[in-house]
């Protein structure tokens, strides 16, 4: 499983994203569409850990531009 990390713009705490792959039987068209989505930019909402300041924030991030693979 891949893990990606971003920095919360509000408090500076880390936010983690774990892209999931569904293991379902899919049509060829659906598999091709999923491949296109993985290769393109998309918006994901993540909660930061709240490590810096004690409050968690839900922020929309642009994936993969705002993230670093760890």
C-alpha cells in the first residue's frame, strides 16, 4: 500500500492519504477509466493529525501535487 503525506496549511500538522484499489471484477472500460484517474490530478479531502495545536482540520488537497510519497 502506498502512503502519501501533505502538510496542513492551517496548523502545519501532517495529513496522510492512502490510495486504495478495489479488488472487484470490473469491465474493461471501468478499468481504463480508473487508470486515467490515477494518472491525472484529483481533489482529495483529508484530516490532519492535529499534532501541532491539538485541533484536526479537514482540507481539500490536490493529489498528487500537494503530497509527498513516503
